[in-house]
């Protein structure tokens, strides 16, 4: 079965991360499929709303670490950045249902969703520093904008996870429900949105995004210029090597 499932019905395109054996970690080829799915849904007249979801136990462990080592995103044309451009510029409403861990891009992609519903087991983390990297997906701009500088520093410098209730408090998610109900609840909300006039949804989303859109794109480019080279750097090599070897990283000389 495919690692990404795409289903269109009743105006809702549902994109399901479906790689449970690897905790829905995302590879370069999955990013390419995701970018293609978002672009196609944007152009498909049968799609009015996009909905991302995972499993009730896991949303995504973020970048697939082994794949990242083997296929590092060397340029801005890399599929991960193509996906981020696609989701951050999608004109139609984008929603997400998130349960369990949402790590790295599994959390930052939510900054580009308009409505996010979380299971009460959701745990969000952006541990880029712990991996010898820098934030991506314009999270270095959007996280402090959303939750204020000091909370953003806890999330982005300390790499500390935050749970569903804290995410609700800072406005990172819209509502917290039981994990067994999250995907169904998000679909119900998506169906409500799909019945509204699409021209008005698109125009409203454009207005909501207008003040930040250009800056978001600029910051994503600036982040990607650091992210690619740092992925080849000694701190990331140590962090990823430690993950693969199931040991603690040693950054004492880095
Ligand atoms: N890339 C590649 N493989 C991953 C992965 C990732 N990001 N996350 C998990 N996996 C693999 C594990 O290596 C493990 O493989 P194994 O069964 O061959 O040992 C399997 O998925 C299950 O993961 P495990 O860690 O045992 O699951 P868990 O439920 O205890 O923890 C997470 C889930 C998501 C909290 C934990 O896997 C994790 O922290 N993963 C790394 C997240 C990360 O740093 N991502 C990069 C962000 S840029």
C-alpha cells in the first residue's frame, strides 16, 4: 500500500500519511507525492477543501532521518521545499487532523493549515536544534508570531515538545478531541467548509494571508539556504548517526 493515500469525496481531498511502520516519517519521494497532491487538489474543480491526517496514534515523525542522510535536500528544488511552497501557497482551505507525535515538519506543516484539530494525545515538537539543524517551513517567523518570543524559544531553541492542551492555549490548534474521533471530527468540519461558496473562501483566505505571504516565502528560502548545508554538517551527522545507532548524541565539541 502507498505511503500517501489520496481520496476525493464530497468536495474534500483527504491526504493520509500512511507509513505506520516508520511512524509516518516522510521521505523525499513522499514529499514529491505530497507536493503533487496539493498542487493537483488546488487545480481540481471537484476539490474545495484539503484535509491532512495521520493515524490516531501518530501524525508524523517528520523527515525520514535515514532518507535525509541518503537524499539530502541540496537545493531549493528539493521535493521537501516544493511541498512547503505548495502547501503555503494553496489558495483553498487546508485542514489537518493530528493525533500522537507531530515532529519537525509534521508540526511545522500545520502552520500552513487554516484549521487544525488535535487528539488529546497530540505532542508537537520542532527539535531542529537537537538535530544540528535550523527551523524550516517559515517556523522561525510563524512560531514567535503565534505564541510570542519566549514560548517560541522553548519550542525552537530547547526543542521541547508541547501537548495538545498547550497547543490549544497558544492557538496552534483549533480544538482538542478524543484521538479515536479526531479524523472523523475534522472531516465533519471539512464537509461544512466544502458547502460554503469557494470563491468567498479563497478570497477570504487570500486576505488573511496577504500581510505575511511574501515574508513567509522569503523566510522559507532563507531557512532552506541554511538547512541544506547544515544537514551535511558535523552536528547533524552526529545527531542522525546517534538516532540510527540508538544512542545519545554528543555535541560537546560542536
Ligand atoms: N526517520 C526514520 N525512521 C524513524 C523516524 C524518522 N524520523 N521516526 C521513527 N522512525 C522509526 C524508528 O527508527 C523505529 O524503527 P525500528 O522499528 O526499525 O527500530 C520505528 O520508526 C518506530 O519508532 P520508535 O521510535 O520505536 O517509535 P515511538 O513510538 O517510541 O516514538 C517518535 C515515536 C516519533 C516520538 C520517535 O520515533 C521519534 O522521536 N522519532 C524521530 C523524530 C525526529 O527527530 N524527526 C526528525 C525531525 S526533522
